[in-house]
C-alpha cells in the first residue's frame, strides 16, 4: 500500500531550491525573451479577431449595395465595372484587450528528461510570444491583476519585467481576481493541477463579467504517461508531501485514469463557459501551442 509522509524542512530544501532555481526569472528572462521572439517570428497570422466590417482606414472588401443604405457609401468606380452597385467596406480596426496570466507556482518548475524545458519556462515563452503577436496585430495586452493593457512595441520586455518583479505570484497557482471588461480575451497558461472546482470559480468570475477565455494547460510528458516501474517516491513540492509507491507500474494505471478525469473536468469547465481548452506538452515545440491560441482567438473574433 502507498504510504504518505510530510517532509521536514531539511528534506524539502533540495526540492525547494530546485524550484526556486527554475523560477529565478531575473536571470532567465533574457534567454526566454529571445526564445519568445523566435517563436513569435515563426507564427504566420493575420489581424486575428478583427476581420469584420467597421470603422477604420484599411480596405477590406466590396459587397453589393443594399436598398435603404446611404447613397454616399456607394463606390461608383467599382460599380461602373459591371453595372451593379457596390459598397466599399473597411476593416474594423478598433483594438481590443487581451489579458494574459502565467502560472509560476512551485509545480511549474518540474521538468523530466523527456521535456524540452521546465513547464514554467515554456509557459513564460508562450505568454511572451503571444503578447508580442497580439500587439503586432494591433491589440492591447495586459497581465491579469498585474499590469494594465498596452500596445507598446516593447511589450515583451515590459511583460517580462512585470513578471520578474512579482515575487508574490510565485505562490499562486490560480489567477487573481481582476476586473475584465466585456469582450476582453483572457488567456490563462498553467498546469491547472489545483482542484477543478477552484478553477471553475475563477473562470465563472471572468465569464460572468463578459470576458472570453482560453485555458492552455502546460504539462510534462511524464505527468501524462507516468512511465515508472518498481518502487518509487513522489514529492509534492508545493504541499511538502512525499508518497512512497511500492509498485509504480500498477499504481500508474489508477494515476493515468485520474489524470484523464482531471483533464476532462478542465475541458468541461471551459466548454461550459464558452471558453476553449488546449493541452500543450513540453516535449512539443512552443510554436504549436502559440499558433493554436492565435487561431482560436481569430476564430472567436470572426464569429
């Protein structure tokens, strides 16, 4: 039978030091910024979420004139080509706000030999790359509960500075309560290992204010497959608990079933509020997850 014990301060120290090393953002940020910019530069995206008619200067399309519209909207040059009346539509250019939140709690410091990077590094790269991409597309980007929305060309550096200065965020595995306006987009990036009901309350609060959101679960491949056999000892870095498992292979079957149920619960929470849910493994390129989020936001805007 598995046995559980609480680690004392000395035993917790190695794990805590390892986690704090993974979260030494001031030292890691320059490298992560370069990686985020590389990811952002590989993303082929248009002006996501804005391909719709509205006030602006950029031409979008011609469409047939509808009886009852003001005659001043008719494009006479285009209409003269085939004897039909056409209206020149401009593309909607009013920027909207995208809020980003990145989980930097202790569990995010985990990285197995199968991963390309610790979860926290991958989450930060995703957050920074998305911020850069959204601003390039003309949107404003803010850090949920931490930094106001802005459309600065230096958004990556400003987001990185705000995250590195926020020591309090290292202890939070769910986003803070923060005002979100109607139609704002919210992108939450983390491992979401906390009880689903806690996340449900967070999502409900944002959705209730009219915010539209996307959950991006960053996971290590080992957390999904649990490829262990024989005797093993598992450590919870956040709770300071150690679990000794006598037959890891047999125990793993129950673990995988439980993690699948947990993922299903996360997907159900997102679906129930009209949000999207994405699973990103750290043995896959960061660009895959970033492109998926951009595509989902574009689809939401087009709808």
